[in-house]
């Protein structure tokens, strides 16, 4: 299955009040994630993917993605059934 979500981040959102966007996925294996950052958001928007309290992407804990007009294309193998 393919899922696509658009998450809006406004200037009011900051590290003390981050945007948390819950996603409900079907059972199965998560194999690929693509995160696109539009132009103009470098160092203003950071993104991580969690399952409950476990950080899935990026794999280095406390890491994050922050790009400008580019996308992260991450291959991952994560069992959503566990």
C-alpha cells in the first residue's frame, strides 16, 4: 500500500510546541519512506518518524532530517505488527 500525507508547519510551531501528526497504517512491513521539504524551510523544519516512543527514522537517536527543496528517500524495514 502507498500512503501520502501533507503536514503543514506554521511559524507558531516550535520546539516547545511541535507539530505531531499521528498516522495510522495497516499491518505489514514499512519498507520505504520519502519526506519532501519545500524550498525556504532549511533549518526551520525538522522531521523524525516515531512508533510510540521508538525513533524509526533517522536511525541515529536524537537525529532529524532538515532539508531545503529536497527529499529524504529512506529504505527501512520495520514490522508494523510488532
